[in-house]
C-alpha cells in the first residue's frame, strides 16, 4: 500500500494548521514560503500514513521537527543546516565505531541538533492530527496554512509531450551563443530584435533569442569589468561510494563587484574549511547575479533531500 506524509504546523497559540502536500514540497524545494511565520521557529508534526485506494488506513509513525523560517518565510537554509549537522554526527559515530577517539563530540552534536531541530509531540497533539485525518461528521477539519507560490494548473500528458518535443533542441541556442565575443553578441541581439518585428510565427522566438543573447553579453561585460552584482558561493557536497554527490549545504554572499566577491569567497571558504573530509568536498566560486539566478532556476531542489 502506498505511503504518504502529512505535515501539521503547531503555532505557539491556537489550533494546529494543516500544510498541504503542494506547500510542503514548495517549502522543501525553496519555491514557496510562509511570510506569516518569517523569522520564527515553528513546531511541525509529520505523520507517515498507510493508504488503500487513496484513503488513509493507518498512521505508521509520527515525528516532530522544528522548521526555522528565515526573513522571507522560507526554510531551505534551515533544512541544509539540519542535514549537514546530521551528516557530521554520522561521520563522528563512524569514527567512534572504528576505534578512533572522538571524545564527547558525537553526543554533544546530537544533543544540540535535537534541541534546535526536534520536538516530541504529546498524545494530545497526535489526537488533533488523527481527528483531522479521520474527521467526524459535523466537525470541521483544521485550517490550511497558505503559501505564496501560485497554484500550478494541471499539465496533461499531451501538453507535456508537446512541450518536450518543442524544447528538445533548446540547448543548441546556448551552445551557439557561448562561443561568441561581446561584439558578436551585441550584433546578434540587434539582428534578432529586428527580425522579431516581422509579423510571423517566429516573432516571439526571435525575441527570446534576443533576450538570451543580451543576457550572455551582459555576463561577459561583467566578467571583463568586474562591475555589477556578484555572489561568492561555497558548496559542501557529500560523496557516496559510487561517487554520487549530494549537496548538503550552500553558503552565498551578495557583493558589489567582482573584487568584493573574491574577498567574500575567501572568508566563506575559511569559515567552512573544517567541513572538508575524505568524502565531503568544499568548493568555492564567484558568479554574477545573472548566473546565480539561472542556477537557482535550473536546480530548485538542492535542499529537498532532508527527510521531511
């Protein structure tokens, strides 16, 4: 029978709030937020449920976590921190089991992690969740907390196939632009804008090419001059035995200019150097805000694997 997970937020005052699956996935992927809880830690009860033909049959287990919302009402940074601390505790435990002396670090690390990211739901808390999953006749269910991301319209199989077919050669555009100089990009963008004024089926395609070209031209200009908004970025990646990497933490700092980004990158690297180990790498880079925005769009789920 398929298992599903339902999340409930327990604010300091009032009744618990139900978190829809769509909102939970959006929070974990970084695509959604709850501004009402910005800047606060909130207790969340997660219930793993066994289902039969779409109907809940049994609660397999419940766990209590603390989600730390940032100033925008997002939890990605908190999830990354929790996941990284968990991995550190695992490494310390493995070192202890292998006979190495690690003092009290594992026990202290687990205690601090539990104090910040865990809570123990009581019987009354679980009863409220049960009453929401199997509501009695005439009893209202718990209210649903709202995020900010717009609801996605359904994508039919035929529509998805059409989109996949239309976009199969998109990569060739980026490849063609990547080999051009600043003057070449400037001329191409102008020509594409000119062609977009023709009233035919290719008008919007030429306009899109022009926008992509102008973006690539601006990236090259930023790299040449060092001006504009830059980011210093440090990625911490854990590698398994098959050399499959999972990014467990990312730290970024917004800077005014390339030189400031280089200085910030050095600080971030020094601050995170202790996270480097035999199976954990620490990589540093500097990118423009244009490249940073593209990376976040391409990989919105960097913090999704945190067991929530």
